[in-house]
C-alpha cells in the first residue's frame, strides 16, 4: 500500500469555495480591509470624520446583509432607524467585528460557533436596547435617504468636533466664521 501525500493548502481551497452560490454571494460576511492592524475592533465614538465616512456605508451594507441572512432580525431587534442610536451602532459594530475575526482563514473551526453565541447574546441586547428606545417600528428595511442624511450630518458633526480640537477650542466655543 503506497502512501498518498495531500497538500493541505491545495486541499483547503476547493472546500472553501464549495457551496458558494454566486447569486447570494453578496449575503456573505463583508470582509474588512486586509490591512487591518491586528484585527482590532472599531470604536465608533472615537472615529474621525474621514474614517466614519468610509465606515458608515460598510456597516450599513453589513447590517443589510445580516438582516437578509437572519430574517428574525425584525424592527423590534434592529429598527429601520438603527443608525440613529449609538447603542445599536456600537453593538452591531461589535457583532460585525466578531464575525470578521471568527471567519478569518486563520481562525479555528470552533470560531463560527462562538460567533453564533455572540450573535444570540447581542440579538438579545439589541432587542432590549430597541425596547428601551421606544422607536416607532415601521418597515423592516428603512429607506436609503434618511440614512444618507443622517450620515452626512454625523460626518459634519465629527468635522466640527475635529476642527474644535485642532483649534484648541472648547466645545462651547463658536466655530461660525
């Protein structure tokens, strides 16, 4: 009986691609940039205007994909106005970061199960946060225009805050020119 050698790297590639339906590939986790420094989590409150401008669309795309994959995330868990509430944004970002790391090619096989545990826990938190906010529960998926307006206002606020810090002014100081 001869010994047959199998190259692990070659044998993994076809497995990773198996079952990927091109029609639903957009529903797969959104991968962040490859140059992420050590897969560090994103801290929304400390994001500057330029970073936020790039991250808002990525988070919105990921949230949309998450809602497509997990239909139980109705407006009582993730309301259409999720982006207006920092508690929801931070929790969703934490879940996004966890998924990114869990499905990294260097992660152990058990990390997918860990992600689903985190998903279960964060879903409960999201439901509680949403109940506490007492948001109006409307359509399951919000219109794009309110999101774009909110993001533009958020970026403008972050720019004002950055300018205030750069000029050495207090938050109370007027930046009107």
